[in-house]
């Protein structure tokens, strides 16, 4: 049971998320249930300042969340700029399963979530509000590389209290039935313009799964990923014979080639897994990591290779 199953996810907080996913996969459960359960872990983590509750707000003080979910059969659902709901990944799943649509945004997404029985909460923690007030003193918007790494408190990243200004979990799971699924959830870039939507809820950008081929997800500056239909590109490259590793490398190089100057100071990372369970990752900058969990090892963290 669960012997061929595997789950991978972005960054070090992926370890805890993978364990929640593995509780399902290891019992022979479904990939879709596993990625939803996994993604909920950082969504509820108050120390994680850019996924779900505890996430840093936009420029105007609103915590706005983006999430998407997709299965091996092309079913998908997403929410963007959703406020006040702790688990946007679960709302995304409801969009997929209970509506004829793929993506709901803003007030409409909130209205749908409330109709579905999700409760309305204040997601802006006192800590995040304090960081926002600090930021307002300079009101300088500059995403910093690898702010996802849990370095807050050390004064890193040029943000108040060393706060990270973006982090996202992207997760891909292969279950014992050979089915793939993926999930991606984030509060996006801290201090973004109100209404800004990143790559994470855009199917084909922040997440893509094709049951015949594999899946891919991304992290970093979403605008660059959207511009290149990043996760779709990775999956297409795998379809045409690339390994997950080679596909991630080519997708990253596409971004670097188009914007060589900007790429020197921005981070984008891709993580991919094919239907055989082979995994690859590549990033523009050093510092991207991903967590792998299977029957052999439950808490592996791997440093991704990178351009710089
Ligand atoms: C975004 N891609 O909203 C997300 C942010 C992110 O690691 O991944 N941070 O653009």
C-alpha cells in the first residue's frame, strides 16, 4: 500500500506539508486528497508569512490569497485575491468539484466560500499588521530573492524584522493508484498592489498536471512565470521526452533568456514530477529547496541546482 507513492513540495516548509500528505498517500489514499491536506499545513501556519493565515498583506493592508488544485484528468479549480478564508486550497477544490468554472476571484470567491460553509476570519495577525506598518514607513516595494527561506527574525530580506515578502507552497503527489495531482497556495508577494494576482492560481503558470505526462509547479516572482506559461511549459517539455530535471532547466532558461537583466536579481524556481515518480527542480538563483517524501524517506530536503 502506498509503495510507489511520492509527494514533493517547494521549500523547507514542504517537509511538514508532505507529512500531512503522506498520512493519506501512505495508506493508499488519493493524490487529490493528499495535496489538499498537505497545502493546508502552511495555510494554517502563523509563522509562515505568506501562505494563508499570518500572511503579509498587500499595500492597502488586505491579506489576499491565491490557490489552485488540479488532478490527472484535467479537472482543476482555483481562487484568486480571496480574503478572509483560512484554506483557499479547499475553496479551489470546491470550485473544481461543485461549479462549472475553473477560477473565482475576489468578492465572488469569498461569496462562494461562505455559501459553501467556510467561515469568515480575520487573517491579518497582529504580527503581520505590525510588519505592514513598518513597511509603510518606506513603502518601498522590492521583492527579494529566496525570501521564502525561514530567515525572518534575522533581519534578512531587507524587510521589517527580516520578514519574507513572498512564499508559496507548490505540491505534486503521485498515489499508489498511479494518479497524479497538484496544489499551489500563497498569499503572493507582500505589499503587492491591491488586486494583484500571481502565478499560483493560474492553471498552466503556477501549476499544471497532465495524467499522461506529469506535473509541475513554480515559486518566485509570479509575473515571470505567467509570462512564460511556466508550469505548462515544463509539462509540455516532459511530454516531448525531457526528464523532469531537463524540463525545469529549459523553462528557467526561457525566462532568463527573455529577461537577462531582470533575471539577475529575481528568483523563479520550478519543481516537476513525471508519472513514473521521477523528480526534477531548477531555479534562477541559489537557495531554492524542495522536500521529497516517499515510503523510504519521509523528511528529505534537497537543494535545487540553479543558474547563478
Ligand atoms: C506569486 N509565485 O504570487 C508567488 C509568490 C511565490 O515564493 O512563489 N513566492 O508570485
